[in-house]
C-alpha cells in the first residue's frame, strides 16, 4: 500500500468521479483506476461501486476513507514538523472561497503567502458558504472565507473580516427611496432579489423575517452582488445587500439600512482548531492584509 494510492482513493471518494479525480491529482484516468484496483486487491475488497454514473463508496470504502485521510495527514505532518524547525513550510493548502468573492485583501494575503512560502501548493475552491463550512469541518478544506450570520460556528475557529448591516437597494425613483428608513414590513409588498440559501447574507435576512413571522416574496436569487444590483437598478425587484456591496453601486442605486435587521452579516475566515503551520501562516498574512493587527 502506497501513499499515492491513498491519495487517489481519497480524490475519487471526494470527487465521486474518476475523471475529475485524475484531473485533481494530475495523472491520467487510467492511472488512477489502475492504482485503485491495485489497492483494492491488496485490501481484498472493492472500495467503489462503479455501476452508476458516479463512483460511490462501498461499505468497505466508507470504513477506509477516514483512515486514508488520517494517513495522508500524518505523512504531511512529518514534512511540516521538519519544516517548522527549519523555518520552511511545504505541502498543500486548500482554501475555500464563497462564490462571487471580490474581497481583494484576500488575494493580497494569498500572494504574500505564496511569495513567502513557494513550497506550498495552493488550491482554491468556490462554493456557497454552508458547503464550505461543512468542508472545513470534514477536513477537505484547510480554511475558508465564508459569509455567515454568526462567528460562533460549532467546532471551528473564526476570524471576522467584515461585519455589516443589511440594506435595501432600489432605483432613485422607487417609493422605498423616499423613506428615511425601511423596515422588513415595508418590503413585504415588493418582490425581492437576494442571495440564495447557504449564504451568510441570506441567513441573516431569513432569520430576521422569521422572528417577525414575515414571508417576503423572494422573486429572484443571485450569488453575485453585482447581479443583484443590476436587477435592482432595472426595477425588476428590490435588492438586499450588505452596506459595502451597495456602496459600489451608489451611482445608480439608493440604499437604505433595514432598521429592524440589527444583526450584521459577517464575512469570516474559518478553520479547525489545531491547525497546520501553513494555515497559521496564511492567517497571519490575512490579518496584515485586512489590517486586523
């Protein structure tokens, strides 16, 4: 049994597809398949059910997965332990980022980290915040930049990057633009365009509506703030954004703070306790990039 076989096994298990796994580990699909078959022969059991369109774990595969991940983590820790005492960090860092992220200090932090630690291979994955959080918990991501309604995420540590109130965005001639402040009940007669479930901004909005037993009409959903702003500017629906998202469109949209949504929408970096040296170093670069001290 070789570490590369375990790496390929974990890749197929997570991708549920031999082709995508091969792309991830940078070898041919036939190479991945051959190594998995060899591993199965050594273990005396099939690890995947190949009868469907996706490669799903068998009972034996499910039993092996966490041990394979642990073995790979332990092997990586050997190099990292040596690296710590020689001031050299190597290995792989897998970072998650919420879809549509335009927070440039994060990219500044990644660039600075890469310059300081060129021996670390960086992988970047986009997804919605809920799935990113679960991936960090599962250990498939080292850390992630997510939108959230709370920084107290079970089993994870968090560094809040942004904390902002929600605002409603409408064209200047819209009736809501004439109000000095807007409430959730004011929104109830208008169609709304908002981010989808699984995002921090939507969680804050939904929780605030539920607290007042309100059920606004979410007519449209978009993951990108620019798309929400474009739809709101055209009068298709009332846009719900955070304050800084709305500020970028102040030339064509009027923003009003939603008075009875006091809980802020947060953007935070999240990671598991007992993090690796590479995670610690990236967090240090992030603190500097975001001027968090």
